[in-house]
C-alpha cells in the first residue's frame, strides 16, 4: 500500500494494558464410559488463554451398551473449573442417530458428563448415541 492508504490501527482510551499471563493447549484421547466405552484418539482439544478454557470434542457415534449418560475421563488440573463451579452447556447429541439437544456438564474434577437431553436424561441401550459432530464450549476458571 502507498503510505496514505495503509490501514491505521484503532486506538482505544482507558484501561490498563497487561501481558498474557497464561497460554496452554492440549490434545488428548477422549475416553468415554457410561452408555458405551470407547476411546477417540486425539478426540479432545483444550485451549487455555488466561482464565478462559475452550474444549472441543470430535464426533463419536456408538451403539449404547447400557442405559446411562456418557462420561469423559478427567483432563489436567490447569484446565479445570475451580472451587465448586460446575458449568452446563447445551450441545448436539445423537439419540438413535437422530439430532437432538443434550447437555454437557464440566465439573471441578475435570470430568465431562454428557446427558441425552436438556435435563439429565440417559442414553438408551441399543440406540446409536453420542456426538453427531464436533462440539465446542468455553468456561472460566
């Protein structure tokens, strides 16, 4: 660009500038138990920037062996909610290979529990259940 056409940075007023105090990423296997037992290799991605954590889970459909919810094994403490904070998110799930709205709950132990509906319902044994596609959610620690 000629000097007169170069984009100019936007200026702000107020606030206190600070540096990024924490950045970490992690990709690990998503180990499911409950309605089915399955491991999705590199199926969980976590990113922490400051006190904000984003988790994404790869899609995973399996025939349920029991009527239960899904539990994803614990992730490292650097990404976990602190204190007694429990975060609930609406996510897309499969109920017998049909799209539905389920719930993901992230607890301070680093465990994610996935329920079949907006409350705390279980997936049904014999149905094809799980995550239809990649899902992501964010929480504060």
